[in-house]
């Protein structure tokens, strides 16, 4: 297992994995990090508030596509992309359009198998302060008690769903799989 990211993750949880720190602005200098992996997971993302419009496009679409291309060139057969609920390259809404464009570009890379996860609001503890997201998570946490798969999903459930999906055999002739929020919940709970 190799984690490729912009910074090294600390803690005992990461002691048994290899970590490659890369500069996403100079990703071609890190080609070796993408070599020899059968499966690639991509969970890149930022916010417009943090990165601005251009930065959001660069991270959520361009870095994602570039990572997918390097993974494919390095031997990756199955690429798993975390996208977003409602992603659609034809959307009038900026966020959904950029996420949809990223999905389209990753599919165009031509993996043997491409899995796209479209979670709703991700429930997690963040180190950075995002007041609006914090309020939404508190509200959605309560809503999740009544409608557990409608508006949100814990990040650990998304991760478990991704792992469960990767070990499942694919359907004959099917290359692209899209999992929406309810499907992510179901697969994330499967043992």
C-alpha cells in the first residue's frame, strides 16, 4: 500500500504503509510513485473558499485527471474516484460541473475498471475550521438518525465501501461503476 499525498501522515495508523510526498503542481516529477499499483484510490478535493475558483478546478479536476493518467501509465487497472453527489459535467452549478468533468476525464483514461463514488455531505472530524460545514454536519447528524442514507455519510463508511467494492468481482463487460450515497451506505455496512 502506497499513500501519495502532499504531506506525510503521522501516527501508528500509517506505520505499515509506504508514503510518497508529491508536489501536485509538478506531478510529472513523481512518476515513480505511481508505478506498480493494481488499484488506485483518488480522494483529492478542496473548497472554493479555501482555494478560489481556479484552485478548486486545478485540484478537483486537473490534479485528479493527471493522477489518473499517471496511475494508468504505471500499470493501474482499477481506479476508484471519490466524487460528489449530483456530479454532472453538464450541470449549471459550478461544483457539480467540475466534479462531473473530473469523472468524465477519469473515465476517458481507459482503465479496465473505473469506480466512481458520489457521497453526499461527508461526516468527519476536520482539523481546519469550516463553520458552515460544521453547522451542516451537526444538522445532518441529527437528520441521519431518521434518514441515514439521504443527505450524509461518514467518511469511514465511504472508505469501507471503497474497500469492499474493490474486492468484489466486476460484472462481465462493465467497466464503469457509479455508486450513489445510498449504495455507499449499503456497501460500507457489508461485512
